[in-house]
C-alpha cells in the first residue's frame, strides 16, 4: 500500500531476525532439524530441509595431557 516495501523475514526462538533463504537448526517437540526461512502464500515460514542439525558434544570434559606411564615401546639408547 502506498508503494511501501514490507520486509519479510522469519524469527528464531529468541525473536531474532532470520532473513529469507537462511537456514538454522530448529528444535520442535524434542526433535532437531534444519529449516530454511521461506515464503508461502505471502507469509514467511520455516520449511524443513530434510537435513539433520550439525552438532558436536563431548562425552566427558577434556583433561590436561597425561604422559603415558608405560614407555616400553621407547628404546632408551636412541
């Protein structure tokens, strides 16, 4: 109306703006999946891409380097 352009964008769970075409990892109902911000019937919406979210985690925290106690494989004359 009136020649004004209206910005279309999606929002993430914190309310931050996500531009059209951008992909993020969404968690809905305990399920995580990649979704892209797209337009549908003049409304911005999230469309699942079919890809899993990329994540990494450690089973336990990294600890400082501990040298091996058994050095049987090292020849002391070298």
